[in-house]
């Protein structure tokens, strides 16, 4: 407990903490507005500020809590026929991705996170979308890919987001489906870092200080979803993803 309280007192005195606060507020609003964005924005930022072993587990724990915050209203609106097998495959694959997190070189992994975010942003900006059918085998493949990314980098979003956004469903159902998917894999994602002893007092202090920022900003994003045009979100997301990915590569 002494180490925890010491970290709580020391962190606000660092510039890294205040950069993390700003990024967390933006990511929370993006998550509340769209149903995703927390890990995609925070993974490159936290990994740069705190290192991959200090940043990714913090994201995973915060993602678990915010997913539970959004889940109740999303269950009824989500496309459960697609999301349940997709999420189940991701749950199985996530521990294998966690092995990468625990064993890979932190610098290489951090830059790989930045590259993934930039590529995702580029694809989101392009007109390319998958417009084919969604058979079970493809659902499982996308789920496995997302689970591997979740365990290794803290962000499972890029494959499943691009996959789901290609469908004809309304924005409200897309948002609900993403919330349900992220909720399904959030619990399993913290198991490996917890088992490896990465969620110690210093990490818990970061979460204790940053989680209220996320908790406050998510409802702001939910409110914005009801009053702002969806096209605004895409333009804003493109800019934020480019900044986050560039941050991981350049710093």
C-alpha cells in the first residue's frame, strides 16, 4: 500500500501523467460516441509514456471497467448472431497474444502498435470496406485476429471495426455490437498480465488516477452521439488515429 500511495502522489508531478490525462479524456469521448476508440488511441500513447509492460495492462484494466459501464444498454441493440461467435474466438486467442506482450522486445512492440494504428487510420480514411457475406468461418477468423491483437497490444479494434462497419446496419447497431464484443474479451484480457505480476501498486495507481478521467469523458461522448452528425466522428477519428500512431513512432 505504501508503494501505491507514493505513486499516487508522484505521478501528477510528471509531464507523462498529464499527457496521459489528455489522451484519456479524448479516448473516453471517442469510446462513448462510437463504441470504440479507448485502446486504439491509448495503446500507442500509454506504451510510449509508460512502456508496453506498464501501459498495455493499464489499458486492459480500464477497458474492462468502461466496457461494463456501456454494456447494459448495448446488449439489446447488438447483432448478437455475429458478435457472439466472433467474440468467443477472440476470447480463445487473447492469451496467445498476451504471450507476445510478455516476451517481445518492448521498443519493437511499441513501434508495431504505432504502425498498426496508422494503417487502421489509413484504411478508415479510404473507401475500402469488406462488403461480402459474414459466414461463421470468417467471423471466427476476424475474432482470432482481434484477440491476438488484444492480448499483445491492448487493442482488438482494427479488424473487427473494419469488418462490422462494412455492413448495412445503422450506426446505433454498429456501436452496440462493438460494445458487446469489447465487453466479451475484456475479462480474459487481464488474466495474463495479472498472472505475470504486471498489475502491481504503481500500475494500479495509474489506473486509480486516470480511470475517473475516462469515466467522466465516456458519458460526454454518449451525449455527443445523440447530437452530432456521424460524419464528424469519422473525420475526427482519422485525425486522432494519425496523431496517436505518429506519437508512438516518433517519440
